[in-house]
C-alpha cells in the first residue's frame, strides 16, 4: 500500500537518480540553500578550493567509491601563460579534492586538437597530475574511445560519437578555460564540451556551430563547472597567440549556462564588452532550457582572497 | 649458446631497443641512431658527397680503426642485418655445400665494386646508400614496415582487451592506444630486404659475401688485422670448418683463411672436432704441421656426423674431392681476393656514371608539386647529398607527416623525407627529426630556432574554399593556425580568409584541418622556405621581417592600447566600445550588424 511517506521517498529517490543520470532531462532543481554561482579572486589553488567549499564542499558532488571524470581544456600544446588551456593547478586541485572525497578513480580526458603527447606535456597538466595515484590522464584521440549516441533534444546535431568515459562516469566535472573563439565568439564551459566528441569538424563547417554546441550540452550535463579565468585570452582564440589578460578569477556553479553567461562579462573580448545573451551558443543553450541566461537571477557569492 | 650468439643477441637487442626509444620525448642517453653513426660507409659517403664532415664521422672513424686492428668482426657481431641473415639462413634455408672457393672469386669482387661505385657516385655528389647500405636498408625496413604493423597489432590487442581492463578497473590499460603510423614506399622497401633474405636459397650470407659495400669496405681494411684465424697442428684436415663457415672464407686447404672474408664468427672453431682453431693475435705463431693422411672411411663418417644441423650434405662426393683428405696437393697460400686496379677504376667510373645520369633527372631540377622538407633541412642540393635515406626521422616524427619521397625529387631523391601535410601537420613544438638525423641533413635545432625555421607558405585555393566559393561560414584554418597568420576580412558581405605571408610558418595545420573533401582548400607551398646550412634561423627570420608570434602579454601597440585598457578590469565600462564590429566572430549576435 502506497502511503505518503513511501511516495515522497520514491519521488526523492527518482529525482536523485535522474539528477545524476546521463539521459537527457531537464536540469535538476537548484539547491534550496547556498549560492548558485561562486566567484573567487586570488591565488588559483585557494580560489578553486574556496568556490568548491562555498558550493557545499566536494562531498556534495563526489561520493566515496565513485568514478569521476574531469574535463579540462588541454587541446593545444601551449604553456598555461598563453591562456589557451586550463591551468594545471586548477586540474591538480580538483583532482586532489576528488581524491580526498574518496573517489574510486579520477579520469582526466580531452580529445585534443593538436598532437596529444605535446599537449599533455606543454600544458603542464601531465606534470601537475603525476603525484596523484588514482588519477589517470588520457588524451582520447582514438575512435575506439567513442560511441555514437543520439541527441534527442538536438536541433542541428541529432547524433554524434561521445566519449565512452563520460557515458560510464558517475560524476562529471567540467574544467573549461576562458577564451575568445574565432567562430563561436567565446569558448567557455559549453564550448569545452566539444572535447568530448569524435567528429569536431562536422560541427564546425557543415552545420550551425552555435546550435550544435547547445545540442551537445543538452546531453552532456556536468555536475559541476569550475571555469578557469585565471587568464583570459582576449584575441586570437581558441589556439592563440593573442592578448592575454590576467584575471586571477575562478567561476563555479551547477548551472552551465549561468557560469558561461557570467564569465562573458569578465573580460572585453576583442576589445568589446558583451553579455551572455550576446553570444549565440549561450542563447541557444538557454532556449533549450539548459540553464539561466541572466546570472543576476541566481544567488552569486563573490570571494576575494 | 656460443659467444657469437650471445653478442649477436646483445647487439640486436640494442638495435631494437634504440629503435623503440626513437620516439617523443627522445630522452635516450645513447643516441638512437647509434648504429647509423657507427656505420663507416655512411660517414664516408655522406662526407664525400656533401663535401663536409658529417657530425657522426668520429663514430665511423672509430669503427674503421677497430676494423683495421681487429678485422671484419663488425659483420658478425654488430651488424643487425648480418644477425637477421644468420637467423633467416638457419631457420629457413637448409644449406647446400659451400662451393669450392675458386669458383666464386669474381662474385666476391662484386662487393668491392659496389663499394667503390658508391664512393665514386659520392665523389660526384650523389648518394647511393639507399640501395646498398645494410644499416640503411634495415632501419628503413623497421621504420616503414615493421613499426606500423606492430602498432596495428598492438592497438588491435588493446581494443580486444579494453572491456576487460575497464571491468577490472585498470584505467591506464583500458585507455592504452598508440597513434597508428602509415608510410609510403612500402613495396620498394620490402622487396629490397626480401630479396636479401631470399638470397639464402643460394648460400648463407650471400649478401655479406658478394654484395654488401660495407662488408667490402671492412674487408679491405681487415687485411692488417691483429686477430686472425689460426689453425694448430691438431688439425686432421677433415674440412668441417670449411663446411660450417657461413662466409665460405675457408678455402680448399682448410688450414688457411681468405683474408677479408673471415668475419671472426668462430663457427669453425666451435665445430672443429680437434679444437684446432683459435683466433689469436698474429704474434703467436703456430706452425701448421700436416698430419699424415691416414683417414679411413670411419673417420670420414665421424667427420660428417659433426656437421652442424643447418648444413645438409647432399653432395658428399664433392666434399671428398675438395677436402685435403683426398687432395694433398692443395695449395699452401690462400687464394687472393683483391681489388685490382681494373676493377677499382671500372667500378668508380660506373658509380660516377650512374650518379651523373641520376643527376640529370628533370624532377630534381623542376620542382613538381609541393615538395616540403622538414624544418631545419639544409639546402636541397646539399640535402640530397647528405641524407642517407635511413628512415630514422620517419620513425621519430611525432605526427607522422614525414614520408619517404617516391619520385617527387627524382630517382636520386627516393626515400628522402618530405612532409605530407594532408596526412598530418608539422608540430611547431617538436624538433625530433633533426635530433635523430645521423648525417645532419636535417639540422638539430633548439625549439626556439626550430619555431623560426619556416618550411613554406600557405596558399588559399579560393576555388575550393567553402567561404570563398560557396559563401559558407567556416573558420577552421584561422582557428587552428598556431601563428595567427590567417586573417578574416569583409569581402562581399562575408568575412573571408586571407593568409598573412609574413606570419605564416608553413606548418600545415591549416592544410591538415581544412574540412573540404579531397585536396585541401589551403595548401602549403615551398615559397619562402628557409634552408640554412648553418647560422641562426631566429636571426634570419628577423632579417626577413617574418613575425612568428608568441602569445602577447606585455607588448601592446598604441592602437591596441586604445582598445584595451591596461588595468586588470572587472569588465567595467571604462573604455568606449569599438565602433567597427567588422572583426568580430560570427558567434556574437552583435556581429550581424554592420556590413
């Protein structure tokens, strides 16, 4: 016999499992307490730790024995001061936090644009992750690492081959960097997801890239986005060389659209200031119901370290 | 396990180990091209042909000195091709009897002819080692054929094992993958080495006896060696040594050795039933006293029982006729294999003639297609005279863009490395090819120098470009260009790509990534390639006013200062927005305004 308590428990369990599932569904409801977006300025490691702490601590996202996937941007073989890749300290700090939370395994992956050995080395990420035993660094540059998945919510992109590691992960944390992009305008958290598909070319030249980014984001939903704005690449993105501005900022949140939208306001891309709603792919993601385009609607916590 | 086998195992293992270590990041304390550096023929030919000492000439000289002092031991103990031939011979070919020595005298002279011919060609500036040098042939075989096939199988196994590894939680293993290399010139490379192995149908070490120019070189040097084969008075004249010698260096009188043909492998010594053979410094004289020939049929049978297994004695009568047992009149001095003046002159002339013919090739004069050479390659004429076509750079190339030429630079240029941009780009942060080149045809450059070593210029084929021809939106070349050399400008309602030649390095990332099917819409041509025999590429680039950019942080032009406030901002509205929105990417909604 179904009583109210049982019903609520089952509903909670369903909500919980759906929130962490990989099947495309509307965004899980925002936590009632705590900020939706956290912005920290200061030393990189402290900033990363501070934002995660403010969002409820790593244990909110990673439980003991879980398989975690971290997706930084390491697609280019450039040192971190070029502003084209995620800073190794961000990756290492997140790996450390996940390890402390008791993760069973931590996989750091990216389908790099340039030669993988060079990318892992020159970005400094390979060295930064060396001391972590449970952490595995892998440039998934072989087709056998991908599986074709239909994207039911996709308007332009109906199916694509997605990294198997994402499909099999318990937790997915997105670690984008903040940069301009010669086609998409900006490359932040949503654009960073492109490193998890096999055929990037198709999105760039045969269909509307902006809609495709949003379509992809409708399926790949990170549990947490920690955006590395320690440096912002203002021009010449995504691969550089270009003008790099030191911002020493980390932006984190559960809502990927809100994180991106906030980050757009952090720098003057190509010498101009923009809002999230000025960027086509962020608008497209908002229109698909993937998050909040106006960061003011969320509770924003700013920390200065 | 004989001494020979132990040494051969060691040197072959070293060869394979060094080959495997020829890979990014190339941190090997022993140079990975060690065997090629030691090869004195390569040092000699490359030095003569390019009129300059190759960097590895010391190693080559060292081997020359050891050959003069110790004889032709290189062939038995060091040469990996020799080891492979031995393995192939003993595994696949049951040997027939060694022919009586005097029959193959002219054949033996052939290798001297090849040696002097190759040297003669070098005197005219043409390299012929790609057809004749054993280490080049073997290294190329490894690079072009064995390496890709091995990777293919490795990846296949990894793919099979992946689900199990994932289930076991072996994350590293489940993510194991190796980039699959692929090369041209497979059949010519394969057929040459197959031919060498198939010569085993005729005789063991056929190549070493009759064809190898390096063997010929070492044979000439071995005349004065300190270590020689010595047969003591214990010799019964059974002739087993003669049958067991893989080089056929023991003539009719088995107490003698043909100088220059013995490779000191000690097979004879191992198989001698009387233990009469030793390899000693020449100072120890052992007088060979002939035992009286009282051999009965029994001892002859015994002699045959000692024959090593790979020699199958089909023609026992021939043995009997030629052995000292039956032929006491066998001469005392071994027959001479000498490089006569006539042979020397005719082979040098032949080599020079062949070289001059090759040089006339039209292709090498008229550059067909887009022949792009590796960064740090010396000027083309010297390049062709330096590169020994060993294939080491092919193996080490990080992206697999380096490919052996077929006829793009003429027959003379066969197997010389060139870049195939559509297959893979040339990574700007990699300098491996120059570091492994044994002759310096590709100069070893530090990363900063290498980054300024321009190899060509990208040229847009507007008739193929999606933007120019079809008015579509595509910015991939701009996106991937590591030198920021592609610029988009408004032309007829659309932003279209232009190449800024002063910034382009010719790396080929654009040609590689261009999404157009078939030939790329942007190709790299040799225009403005920098090929310096010596000197700094950074200086040269500065002189030519090339701008190979790094990420800009500190240096900002006045024009840009107006655009970008120098303070670290919170994206404040301090500066007025730029009026001209022409340069903005299409990903911004604002950019729809304006032209």
